[in-house]
């Protein structure tokens, strides 16, 4: 046990340093997003006052012609405040705050991501980015290129990627994973216990996890298919990435709850596009060029390094547990 703790302590120093940097970058992305929406010309001929009812999702509905006076900026601020609130919750809980979790890792090699949401979020976000990068590398070696959906307007696109995590986590995690898990494993029925289990499915007494894992994989595949199913969706190359991401998010939801899965999903959308749009706006370059910027490459390297260390530590803990 002492040898195992020493190894994790040695790996824990660079690992916790990377996680702390990722945490700081996630935090900084909040004001960056506000700046992009309200202080730049990201929307070209439209701005944050653009009516929400004029978006494509409301075409051919009564809302499109209505005088419902709510703008993209209004809804964006509501989303921004909501994500910030969840972010604060992730720093403080569920059992101890983020900085204490980091110090425990460095000082005594104590590695328990159940104690803090943010510790789990930064770790599994790194793993998701690493796996997505490997999938993309393998697919490109076979000539499979992942092409994002064409967006007519960068402001509307940024709004959509900010909204998507909330909607998709509600559907693919809470409705399609959380409710079936409650039906499969709950031994009692009460509204309070039901809501608690939707918030944190680990509250359920899951002794045999085979059904839960099968459900997570099935919903993950459905999540991947949903990203390519429509005419204006991603190209087919996105299926494998989105499926892997859906399975990881499902596993995170099962282990740590909706706070962790939601913020990881938020980070892969809002966080990444916030930095890309920021680079695009301050350098007056296209979004494609911004993604090739050295800052974006540095962010990618940071996540890849953190993801590799996270997987190594996961294997060390798994190996140790098998030999108890």
C-alpha cells in the first residue's frame, strides 16, 4: 500500500497541477463567453438583441411570428448563470471542496474523486478529450474526416452549443438513463428519493451493474446516432466520437451524478468554443483558423497530458484493488 501511495503521490504532483490549470481555464471561460456575446461583432449583421423566436428551431411555428420579447442575450445570460451555479456546486461538494481534494492527492496520495465533483469533472473531461482525439486520429488515417454542421451565424452557433448540454443531458442522461435505473434498482417509491436518484444515481443500491452498463452503452450509441441523424447534423465521422462521449458521460452520471456529466458536456461545447471564438474575434480571423491557433493547440496538449496521467492512475488503483 505504501508503494502504491508513493507512486500516486509522484504522479499526483503533475496530475493535480494539470487539473488545477484546467480548473482555472474553465473558470476564465465564463467572462470570456459574456465578452464574446455582448462586446464583439460575432453575429455580424445580428447581435444579442436578436429575438429568440426567429431561430430556425421556431420556423413554421406560431412563435416565429409572435411578439414574444425575449432575445438571444436574455436566454444566454440565464444559461450562463445556471452553469455558473452548477460550477460553484461542483467546487464545494459533494463532500469536500476542490482545493482540499487536490491537497489530499499531493500530500498523502489519497485518490477519491467521489469527494469532489470538480476533481471528477476535470479528470474525466481530460479522458474524454484524449479518447476523442485518438478516435479522430484513427479515423483520419482511414480517410474519415469529421465535418461539423454548417452554421450560418457564429453568434447563433455559440448560443446553440451553450444550450445543447442542458437539453441533451436532460434527455440522454436523466430521462434515458436516470429514470430506467430507478425503475430497475429502486427498492422503494417516494418523490424525494426519486429526485435524489435522478440527481445522483449512485444513491441506488446497484449490486449487479450489468444492466446499468448495458443501458449506458445503448444510450451512448443513441447519443452518437443523434449527432449524425439529421440533414444538418455532423458528418458520419462524428458517430464514433459522440458514442464514446455518450458512454463516458453516462458512466460519469452513474458514478458522480448530473452535476459532473452536465459540466463535462458544457466544457466540450461552451468552454472550447468560447476560447475559439475569442481568438477569432481578437485576431479578426475565421473560426477554422482560430482552431489552428497555438493557444488551442496548447489547450489540446494540456488535456491530452492530463488524460494520459488520469488513465495511468486509474489502472494503478484498479490493479491495487484486485490485489487486496
